[in-house]
């Protein structure tokens, strides 16, 4: 076994619900703390790429597309929801829904052959 195999897990083995949470909560937190929305967007995008590659490897294109759409919609829907319930509650609500979807559709299911 090479050293590289010890350090890097295949993307199909990655639990993506925490990655989704890092992307949505971390992206908002970075944008808010730094005052720089593009920095937050970079966190959101990086986590989305990591999660998307795992979804693709584990479940295929259809699931990756569905979960990727849910991730982007969660981000988008958090904005109007924030006007009704506040920014942090909105981010936490869409994160809970999106991370749950990732867990149920990808993480909790065995990898496809």
C-alpha cells in the first residue's frame, strides 16, 4: 500500500452530510465574518465540488445532479427565508434539510457497483 492510499480516501467513501454542512454554514459564516461574500462563496463552492464528486462516485449522475440541485437550492432559498426567520435560523434550517437529503440519498446507502 502506498503512502498516498493512507492519506486520501476515495471520494466514494466520504460521508457528505458533514461536507454539506461545512459548505452552507461555513460559507455563510466566512462571508459574514470577513464581510467578503466571494470568500463565503468559495467555501460553498469547494464543499459542493467535494460532495458532488463523492455523490457521483457513490451513486451516479442522477443522484449527484439531484443532490447538487438541492445544495444550490438550499443556498438560494436561505435568502428569502432569512427575511422571515432571520439569517442564522435560515442557514441552519436549509443546512439540516440538505444534509439530511445527502445522508439519506447517498451516505446511508451502499455504494453502487
